[in-house]
C-alpha cells in the first residue's frame, strides 16, 4: 500500500485541549494515528521525544527543523536600495 507519512508540529490534543469537546477521544485518536504512521517528521528533538513517549517507535520519527540557513540564500546586499526604490521604509 501507500506509506502513511505524518508531519507533527504540535500535539493538537494538548495544544487545543481547552477547545475540545471530547479531549480523551481526541488524544486516543491522535495517538492511534501517530503510532500507525509509517514515518513521522517531527519539528524538534523535544517533539520527537514526546512522540516516542506516546508509543511511536523511535525508528519511525525523523527530525526536520523548520529553521532557515541564511547562507543558502546569498548576500542580501541591495535590499535597502531596492526598498528605497519601491518607496518602502520602516515606519509602517
């Protein structure tokens, strides 16, 4: 079959706990989906740890941080002159 991959930025059953009408059902459903996934992309080592605590096999969880490496995007020289050209300033 098709592999089931999940990206996890937060555990919604925890993050949205106050807003849920059935928090225990949400928690069980979320845990079941996560444990059944073939692979999970977690945004941090902390999130990876939480997933493993919930019973997700550690070998199915990989960390994919959401950070940007500014070195990959070149030199921002010319940004100020382009902003001036467009009439943009920092007053707004």
